[in-house]
């Protein structure tokens, strides 16, 4: 009997699984493009004046509490937070490119360490800005972004713990959760712009970010991405063809809405300041 007949054929990936995989890849590709735009915005708008000590330039944007003359601790904390925010978003992009994980594992480990340390610092610094400096408009907003910070700290700790114990499958799951919660403030901006564009106006948005949409989306920035990820894990690992196809459809829909939000964020929120 020839070897060709004896050798087992590679099992083809079932169509629904393949569609789900490609829907997830498309989601990541669009999210990555949007996050690169966020890094670019931070690098152009915040980096040069911050390094030159011209903190007053931050206030060209309508911030809650940007540069405050005489508030040295608060200004320095804001500077550190914004620059760490740019760094962690850039590191996240590198960290989730599978080719880097496969072909440059040492780089993956180093950007991973950087990512986790930066996650702790950015979340802790953000908490200080909210509760120490008092940068918030509503208590709902302060509480929801603090829950986001708590989720970042928890996910960073779990990602690190499983990596150190070499539990790679669990490490990957927590790394994805960490990526999504670190991206929470980016989802916030993209979600606002998608909502405003799709509704053709600021429906449910209050003058002090105190409208129904502000309250719901304050929590939605972590509930929606994390719930979608858990449903994706379920569909991918245990779902039949129907569940996989429905999940792929949900991801395609979310990718479309996200693309609208990214376009709005880039063109209407950031470009006027660049
Ligand atoms: C880890 C991911 C985070 C990134 C990438 C990030 C990024 C940024 C950026 C770029 C700004 C400047 C504002 C702008 O131009 O839009 C900012 C401001 C701020 N961030 Fe974060 N941030 C993160 C997490 C957090 C967390 C978890 C909190 C709260 C616990 C927080 C609280 C704040 C506050 C209070 C401001 C000042 C807003 C203002 O004065 O208007 N951030 N952040």
C-alpha cells in the first residue's frame, strides 16, 4: 500500500469554524487600525508639548481637568497617564500580532512584561486622577471608570500569574480580557462617535455627560467587550455550526459599528487638533 494512501488526511476546518475565525480576525484588524490612530493622536497632540514642559497646550482640547497652573502633582500625573496610555496602546498592538508571538517569542515576552507593568501604572494613575485630583463629571462616570481600572488590575494580575505558572491556555484567555479592558477608554470614544453618527445626533447624551446613554455606555465600555469575548469562547470551543455562524454574524455587525465609530473618532474628535 502506498504511503499516500496510508497517511491520514489533515482534517479540514469545518466551514462555520473558519467563518468565525475570519470574523474574529477582521474584528482585530479593524480594532488595530483604530488603536494605531489613537497612538498617533497621543504621539502628535500630547507627546511633543509634554516633553517640552508646555503643559498648557493640553487645554486646547476640552478636558475635564487638564493643565492647572500651580497643581504640579496633578499636572505631572496627567502627563504620565497620557504618555503611558500611548505606550500601552502601542504595546497592545505588538502583543497581539500572532506572527510576532510565533517568530519572535523573546520580543513577545518583553512587550508582555512592559504591557502588564504599564497596565498597572495606567490604571492606578487613572484612579488617582479620578479620586485624588477629582477629575470626574458625574459619580456614575467616576464609579464606572474605577470598575474598569479594577478589571485592568485583576486581568493584569491573572495574565501574569498564568504565564508564570505556564498555564498557556488560561494565560491567553486572560491576556485577551486584559486587552479588552485596557482598550475600554478607546471603546468609550469609539462608542460615543458610532452612537452619535448612527443616531445623527447626541441622543441621550447629557450636557455634563449625565444622560441615559452616558450612564449606560460608562458600564458598556467593559460589559459589552467582555460579554462578547465570553460568548466567542463558548461558540468557538463548544458551539455547533449554528452557534458559530451566529457569533460570526454578531462579530461582523460589531466590526461594522466599530468602523463607523473609528471613522468618526479620527475625523471629528482627533483630526481637528492635529
Ligand atoms: C489603560 C488604558 C488607558 C488609556 C490608554 C488612557 C488614555 C488616556 C488619554 C489619552 C487621556 C487624555 C484625554 C484625551 O485626550 O482624550 C486620558 C485622560 C484621563 N484618564 Fe485615562 N487612560 C486609560 C485608563 C484610565 C483609567 C482606568 C482611568 C480611571 C480610573 C483613567 C482616567 C483618566 C482621567 C481622569 C483622565 C483626565 C480626563 C480629563 O481631564 O478630561 N484612565 N487617559
